[in-house]
C-alpha cells in the first residue's frame, strides 16, 4: 500500500511540470490571439471609418487612439489626459 502511494506521489511530481508548461503555453497563445484580434478590430475602425458607439471619444494620443467613455478624464489604455468636455451654460427657468 505504501509503495502504491509512493508511486502515485512520484508520478504527480513528474507530471506537474508538464501540466504547468502546457498551461503556460495555452495562456500565452490565447493572449497573443486576443491581442491580434484587438489589433484587427482597431484597424477595422480606422480603415472603414465606422462610427464609434454612442457616448465615446478617441484618445488624442497618436500612438493610442483608444476608445473611451465621453466623460473619461484619462485614457483607459495609455493614461494620458483626455480633452475636457466643452461646458455649455444652461439657463434655467422656474417651473411652477
């Protein structure tokens, strides 16, 4: 019985590094594929001139051009400051 437990332990010790390396390879491949898809999506926006989703603005940094919410103060991707929204003075009227 002790020999069987020792054999299982040794097999797990031998098998663990292979499983870990396989997991690392799969994770890296998925990350590279995800970045390639994001790059292709960014190219599609730039090349086709498709309108951005509502209430969004592009980062003004030439190397970034990420899509951010319209009320964002900083870019989500590069961290540079976004241009401030134009404030419009609103005249309020009393409503009875």
